[in-house]
C-alpha cells in the first residue's frame, strides 16, 4: 500500500475498484483548459477547448426542423430573454408544424391509431416538468412547463395529464390528421400480424431536442415528440424522461438526445453526457462516451440510431451519433446553419 501511495499507481488486484473510486474524483476547469486528476494528483488527461466554442447567447436543436424552431428561440434570446422561455417558444414551432410526422399535431399514430405526445422541459434552477402519453393537446411542451411551475410534480401522464391541460385552458387538437390516418390504415393493412420496426434515422426522426444559453450564461432545454411511428399503444420513449432525452445542470452544461428511445433510456443518455462534462470531458468527448455506452449495451446494432447534442458552460458544443446522418441546427449572433455530427459508423 505504501508503494501504491508513493507512486500513485493502482495495485493490479485493486485496479478495477480503485479506478472507479478515484478516476473522476477531481476535475478542474480553468479558462480554456480542462485538467482532470486522480486523488493522488496525477494528470489523467489534459485537453484544450476544441473548435466549436461559441459565445452566448446560442440555441441548438436536433434535425432540420430545428432551423425554423431556432429562429423563434433566437427572437427571445436576442432581446435578452431567458433560455427557458426561448426553448419553449422554439419547440412550439415544430409542435405546430402539420407537415412534421414525428413531433406534435402532425405526428404519426401508434399502431392502434392514437397520436400520443411526450415532452419535457428543464431550466437553469434544475426545475423540470414532463408529460407523457398525452393525446389531443396542441402544445405538450407548454403543459410540461405548467407542471413544472404550477404543481409539486415533475411528470403527469395519460388521462391525468390531459385533465390537467384542459383545466389549465390549453388548446386542444384533433389527431391524427386525415392524411396521417390514411397512411396508418395502409400500414395496418400491410402489417396485420407484424409490428414493423421503422428505420429510425431515415423514416422516423422522432424528436426535436433544443438546448440554449442566454445572455447570463444560464442554460435550459426542451424536448418534444409524437414518438415512434406505429409503436405499441402506451409506449413512452426517452423524450419526456429527465436524464434520458434531456438533462440540464447549470453548473456544468446541457444535453439532449434523439433516436431510439429505448436505447437512450438504458444509459440515462443525456445525464451521462452532462456528468461526463462535469468530470472533465468536452461536450464532444462526452457525446462520444455516451455513444460508446450505447454500443457496449447492444449485441445487435441494427437500426439502433442514437444521437447526442451538448453544450457546456463555456459555450463549447459537441454532437455525436451511432450512425451517420445526424445533424443539428445552431443559431447565434454569428451563425445560423446546419452541422453534420461526427458518428461511429455508416449504415
């Protein structure tokens, strides 16, 4: 043991346990330099800020529909508004888009013909609200925020969530849309005895996740979806789950996820990204670490597309996915564009 302490090395017999206890005991962030040391003071890695750093305010969101959503968020941020107001306003644009088949009122139904909506929101104080399996309400993200601000709860689901929404005066919406219902009937006829698994990346993007930093450097995030097309009735994915589809810690950073919710839930994906940043990883490395965990948990990666998007308190940005094809929208004072994320493998 004395030799172990003297040299700061891990005894082979105690290697695994000691590494887990000490590896991330101390993380220091100084300006643009991140240094992580173990309890003995040995430098484990040292990393300068990577390209992708942006000044606040800034808003990021998943997929091409994020471009329009970002503009609505930016109108608030550019006037000095709060990040939480920006993310709610931004994703409401996508929720209201009747051409979008994976979010909001235009979403595809489950295999029983019901369009059920999931959403969550989290602010700079770590307050959060969530709604799942909600039907017939136009803006689930605003219901989630009302749960956060007006109740003692974090999540309401199903009929209880709808009753709350109606009591609060939220606008209703009749779903599915006629053209969506027509597609569902065709799918049902072609899949009478088969629960067809859609191609997540190509057929079914399933989410808009948005994270933002305001002029004060405060972070917030929102996530909303109609979920997996033709899913089992009652299925809920990662999008309304705090720590899976979205996580914000104003001391560290924020992250959101998209893709196969079941896989993201298994590793508490967005929380994993933020915690990795807490212990010294850049947002990019943190997203890569989350993807590595996805890979390690699945023997069969067929169609297991999972994507992560993150920002830290310094304004560094990162994104990574299992398969090629994930992109995100960024809007700041100097940028308004789509960015292709890095990825682990091609389809």
